[in-house]
């Protein structure tokens, strides 16, 4: 009897058994979960503040029509700062503001459509909002800007903004950054023309269209075999700031591959498992932070000395004690990094200011 003749029955038996085991496993899984079951997001999903009107904004003259409507509001940016009044975005009527700015001899660099407020936002539903980008700050008290208003960056004010103002500031910062850095066609170098309410730049030479870019970056809490959390920091060795590890996704790799690569590159530990938890837009300049929780069997972390100069393992009790003692600082609550750390912790971590 040949080898083939003797092996075939055994192979068939093993294959049939494997198929039977797989079928039983699939049946058991189907019994536990309904078809197309979706798990709840681990990190909270923040609802959109506006309907960005991606179809409507492509209509020629759309922005001009909005500016003729005296009910349209304006969010004002100069550089990376917005006008703030009483811990809120100062958003006057766009039509009147532009007229007063012209009287001062100040012209906007761009007027960009941000969207119409949705019912869930903190603004009346349907309120139209545009972004006015100025070449420089205007002194409060001029152009109808209240004297108690001030210019502030997102990091300076985000902790006290309401959810709608936060979302609008992030959207405005991201699109403004794109316009500031993508003024010419990357193919031929000709200055591009702004279209579609500020969301497309078209080259008049070759007619190519260019769209705002978003750079995906993974941000990760790494847990060791004993349940401790690995945090890292850059800069001086005696600095107190510690946070999650993060890095940009490179072309051709999946998010999970980016997690494994970045963590190994930065602190030398091998990730065995990881799970996506949620995301946050971070417009500095145009990142989308994709949050993961990861597991490693390693207990020793070796910083690369470039991006990460310090790495330290914390138990839950150790982390809370170190924060309250002022021994270390961790990311603020406006960032996804804090959400990831507190997800690992299992609740709110008290800051010194909380006490």
C-alpha cells in the first residue's frame, strides 16, 4: 500500500473532525450573540456638534449666500488662537463682523463653512457657522469685539469649553492648519484655488483637487503580566510628565501592526494582544488619535532615548499616590490619553487640584 493510499483516510478523518469542531464552535458562538452583533464602544462616543453639509457646501456661491444671511455665526481664528469670552467661543454674526473688519482695513484670509448646528448641540438647531481666518489678532474692543474677550489656544481653554465649542474649535483648527500648509499644488507648484466652502483646493493648471488630510496615530496603554501600566515620557530624565505611548501609522500597515511596531521601537517590549477602544481628533496639526489597550508579557522596558527618555511601570495604587504627591503628572482630562489611563485604572484618577 502506498503512502498516499494509507494517508488519505487518516487525513479525511482529521479534516472531517476539524470541520465538525469548527461547526460546533460556530453554533455555540451564534447561540451567544445575535447576527451582526456590535459591542458597545469602550470609550464614550461624543456626538457631532454640526452637520458639515458635505453635499451642500459644494454648491457654487454657498458661502456668499451664508454671509448675506445676518443669522450666520462666525468662529474667529488667528494663528492657533480663537476669540473667547466668558469661557465660551465668541461667535458674532459673520456679516457684521466682516464689515467692521473691512472698516479697520483687515481682510480675512479665508471664510470656511463649518456646518449647521444639530439638535444635540449647545446652539439652536440649524444655526449656520462659518470660520473666519484672520492674518493676525485684532485687539479686543475693535471691530465690535467685546473688550473682555481674549485670544486663547485650544489647550489653554479646552478644559472649560462646552462640548459644542470644543468640537467647533477642533474642526476649525484642523481645517485652518491644512489651509496654512497646503497653499500650492503638490504636482506643479501653482497656487491652488479654494472651493467647496473651504474643503477643497483645486489646481487651476492641471485641475487636480486636493482635500484636507488627517494623519492616523495610535495611542496605547500597555499592561504587563502583573497588571501594572507602562507609561513613558520624553525630554529631561528628571521631568515629571508621564503619559501613554503613541506614534503615527505608517503606509502599508494596519493599526494593530502600528501598535506592535511603535511600542517595540519606543520602549522595547513585545505586544501580544491589543484592542481598539476609541478615538479623538487632535488638530496639532491634523492627527486622528486611535486609542488601544495592549498586553505584554515583558516586565522590563528600555526607552529608545529619542522619543521616549523615561519609562515606568505603575500599579493602580502607585499611580494614584504618585499623582497626588506631585511626584508625576499625567495627561489632562481633555485628552484621549487620560481616558485610556482611567479605563485601565477602572475609574477617575484624582489630581492634586481635585483635593
